[in-house]
C-alpha cells in the first residue's frame, strides 16, 4: 500500500526556563492511503504534539521539531514548508478535527459563514456553487434540515451536531488526510459510536486517510487498521490492530488492555500504577521503567532498541532482547 504520510525519526523539544527537554522522541509512523491509523496512549504521551507538528501548528516557542522528517504523498517534506505553503495545505489537503468543537468553531459566525470561509480560501467556486457545496456537505455528514442549520450559530447545536459540523468543515475540500484528535471524547457513548461510523463512511466515500488520536483502545478497535502505542513521547509498540489486541508485547500496551477489559466489566477497575513522567523528570533508559511490572536493571540505564518481534509488529522493550540481557 502506498503511504500518504511518513513520519521519520521525529523529535520535538520544549524550552522551559533556560533548559530544553525532549517531549517526542524518534517517532516513526507510516499512514497508508485510505487507512485509519491510530495513535493511542495516556494523557501527556505526545499524541497531540505529533499531530500538531504534521499541521505545522506547534506552539513555537516553546516547542520545536529538533529532528526528523514528515513526508506527505511521498516527496513533499512538510517540515521544510513555509508558513504560507502550509496554509494552502491546511484545510485542503490535510484537515484536523479536535475534541471540543466549541473551541474550534467561532461562536460569532453562522455555520454557513464558517464553511464559506474555507471554500473562499481554497476554491474558485461561484457564490451559488459555494452555497450548494455547503448544503451538500452538511447533508453528507448526517445533519437534518441542512438549509436551516446553515443559518444557525454553533451554540444552537448539540455537541454531536457541532462535531458533525467540524467534520463537514474538515471534509469540505476533500482532504487526503484527516487528523482526528480525540474526536469523540467529549461526546456521550451513543453519539460517539455514530461519529465513528460517520468517519469510517467518509474515509471510503472521500478516499481519505485518517490519523485517529485517542486514549481509548475501544476507539482503536472500532476504527483503525494499524496502531502506534505512545508512552512519554515514544512509540513503544506498533502493529496492525488485530495483532496488537491478540498478541500485545509491551508491558505498557498490556496494562492499557487490562484497564480497558476491567473497565468494561465494571468490576475491580485496573489502572497502571504511577503516572506518565513529566518532561523535567524523564527517566534515562526505558521511559516506562518506573511503572513496569517486569523492570530489569538494564531498563533503568539503557534505552531499549525498537525490535520487530513478529512480522510487521515492533516493540521497544528489553524483554524481547533476551540474548542482549543475558550477555550484559
Ligand atoms: N505548549 C506546551 N508547552 C510546554 N509543554 C507542553 C506544551 N504542550 C505540550 N507539552 C508537554 O508535552 C507532553 C506531550 O503533550 P501532548 O499534548 O502531545 O500529549 P497527549 O498525549 O496528546 O495528551 P493529551 O491527550 O492530554 O493532549 C506533555 O508532557 C505536555 O506537558
């Protein structure tokens, strides 16, 4: 499968006071055409920063990409593009939707104004063609009474409808890649399922690839083909979704799965002990060592290499480097 996006060795640093800390380290992710690719991890694992760096929207300063490459459609290096070049790509070729549509939609403008703004910037359609495009996309994302809804302001719509509007704006120019950062977290469970179904339909209709960012393995199971598990700024495991759920390798992934299963059963709720380390207190060696039930001496001092543990399934953990561990 051809890739629409390839992130290679991405490093993001943050400046705090007079020091520089690493927040995203050596991330490698390849998203295939029309694939839904998931990034999963707890809060603070670097998921959003990875997505923002694709859009060229990292808050710089204090954040900056210190190393790596992000190639769009084979040979277009996003990290080398100027602000002006990225502005042309954002909303047209790569779109993004966020957790809380209320913060992304402008409360002072109608839904139609906000859709028109994107069309005016990215297309040369006439006014009547633009109006029709607005009606069509609103209808396509499953909003009833499109003509009336276009005259509404964001606060007049429910949370689920606002998220549909965000998706409509994102899909308006038929992007090749949609970045979805926790798109259903703020919604109740039934609406969550509807929005995920809508995204799966749109991927097929628009032939779009989707990067799904979530802390919820349920969302990954429901929508994605491949997945990267991120912890403290690193991808600790990467594979196709079936392999991850049936044969998880990294102790962190196993912990996430255990908390998901016990959460569904409503019995003793399991959570991984401890919390993601702050950037100032990042452990040397394996970043998960302080929380890992299988921790060994080497984990505290040396970063484990990324290893292919099964076909097309990688893991960054000393447990899978037995020979190295034995031989010191
Ligand atoms: N503007 C910023 N200034 C300083 N540090 C930041 C900034 N944004 C993020 N960070 C730090 O970078 C790390 C990764 O943040 P990021 O938002 O990517 O995590 P995340 O996995 O998306 O979590 P969440 O789901 O809570 O957004 C966190 O430790 C966070 O404190």
